[in-house]
C-alpha cells in the first residue's frame, strides 16, 4: 500500500507522513474522533509538511443550541404566560410623535 499515513516518530514523538507500507501497521496512528488531544494534533497539520485533515476532527456529545433556546422559551412562557407584543410596545414609558 502506498498511501500516505500519519506515523508517530518514536524518537522525537512528532508525527510524520510515511508511506503506509514502509512501517508496521501497529506504528500507524489511527485517529479517534472522540479524542480531543488527537483532534488538536490533527488541527496543526498543514501543507507542505502534512496533508490537510478533512472531516470530523472531534465529536462530542453536547446539547444543540436551538434545543436549549426552545427549552428556555418554554420555561419563560410557562412562568409568565405567552405575552402580547402589542401590550409590550405600549408598556412602560411611551411617547407620541406628532
């Protein structure tokens, strides 16, 4: 196999690009998208020394922003009621432009 792969240099502990068939398979680093540290290493790869990584560098379980926003909106509506834009615009200090 002649594809370029990332290989951890055992002497300097720095990644280097090697032909996949030039080193034992056990020496080739396979990225795990759950590894934040691995993603940091990949994010430093740049031409001309390394191929530019593409795809998912890191995958983590986290709430989706829109879901959090909708949940917050539902909590406020439950606590304060639906509200009325017309009433809101006429509340507090108002003035008339003539």
